[in-house]
C-alpha cells in the first residue's frame, strides 16, 4: 500500500492506494470519530461493495442511501435524498458520511457533507479510475445544472481517500478508458516523463495490469496533491487541472448529461485545446498528433460531436467557472508537460479550432 498526504495544515489527509484495501477495516474506522455513519452509494456499486463496507461498521449506527447511477442524476434532487435520510435518522453534526462510488457519488456525497448542519466529516472510497486519480482528491464537490456542469458546489476536503485498485476489476471497459483521460492529463500539464511512460504502458493499463494501474494512480494523485496543497481554491495553478474541461463540460451539457462520460468529453476537449495551442504557436503538428494518438490508443473519442457547431460550443463555454467578466478562458499547453494558467481566448482562434478540428 502507498500512502500520500494532501498537505493542508490541520485539514491534511491521507490517500491510501493499493490492492485489497476494502477488506482492511482499520483503514476506514480510524477516520470515523463518532457513532453515526451514513454510506452513500449507487445502484451499480451497492450490490458489489456495500456489504463489504457495512461489515466494518457493526459497532456504529449506520444508514445507507442508494442513488440512481449516472451523470444525469448528479442533481440537487439526489442530494436532497441524502439530506432526508440524515434528518430522518436524526444524525448530528458529528456524523461521518462515506461516499462509495465514482465521481458522481463522490461529488454529491461531499456536497451533502459540506452542507448538512454546515459541515460533517466525510470519507471518499472511489470505485472508478477517474475518481481514484482525480475527483476524489482535492475537495471539489457539487452537482450539475441544466445550464452548466458543476456550477453548484463547494470546496470541502475529506478525512481520507481509500483507493483500492481491486475494485477496478469490475469496472466496465468504457469507464476504465474514461479514467485514463484524466491520467493522460497529468502528463500533459506537469510531467513529460509520465506522458512518455503512458505512451509505453497504455496497453498494460487497458489490460488492468495492477502494477501499472497502481503506479499511474500514485503518480496522478501525487501531482494533484501537490497542486491542491499549493492552491486549494483554484486561484492559480490548480486551474491547470482543468485542461480540456471547458470544452469537455460544453460537450456534456450540450449533448445531455450521460451521453458522453466525463473522461470521454475531456479527451475531446484536450484535443481541441492542443489544436488551439498549436494555433498559438506553442505546440507543433507532431505534438498534437502525439497527443491525439495517445487518446485514441486509450480507446477514447477525439472528435467533437457534429451536433455542436462553433456558435453553440462557444455559447456553452461561456458558462464556466474559469471565465472572468464574460471572457472565455481556457487552459492551453506551452509544451507537452507544461500547461498555461487560464488565458482569455480570442473569438477568431476559438472559432477556427471549433470549425476545423476533426471536421
């Protein structure tokens, strides 16, 4: 087992990464400080892992909430189901919420924990690759709105993250590939050597090689922990973690939540960002081809949906948390392994990318 630390002074917390972690009761219970525990999961994960988690909690007053599975259910209505169970069970502000699931469950569970009685403790047990390498770490929580993804939420850090690579054995191939989009992102924004390692090992990751997966998760979490410790509330360098996300969120919103998995939309968005970076004169054609090829090898889409024309894309991108005073700001690449901070993008260059890339 590897243990990393997200260094946030008195709010620091560990990330445990390894195999067979869900069977280790102490990893979980050492972070529970009171007798009241609520486990939030979904209808896909509950039959697989809920019983294992509940078996560690026999000494506690435990409730569980099983939500519908899918990005389209990442809503205030779903979070309200969590609040209802907490209130019906008369849970106090000393309770602990355990988010057992992928990024949607982690985001909603964390948001519910941030809001209930103005904040209760919560623990992340991510069950998808995307959640293990990205969304479970860093304290971003929230829900979607029909007009924009993740526009309602809070920064709220967990007590711990338990990333068991064994749970990836039950992950669908499409979901595994979606998680690789975020793994590739880390190489692109911060570490050329890691990007090159991914080029060599992408087939092993797709084959669910445990050694390769553990290394990729560890490296991704290490980089995210560094960034979050430096910039918890995304005032600077943390924004670079959103490479491809402004484009990607526009795809998710415009096509309807659930049509594209988050990682699939980010893969397309990153290819668009690479194209735009070339137009700025930073990347060359070989760099862009190298990036696109790696996403393709990871079994991810790289071409934006034909249903979204440039005008609609830009309209959707205007609803993004990085924008300032109405100006669209995106993360670009100065080189493979080096991202920019958010920068204003002129309408002409953006339109050219959206009209020509992959069309």
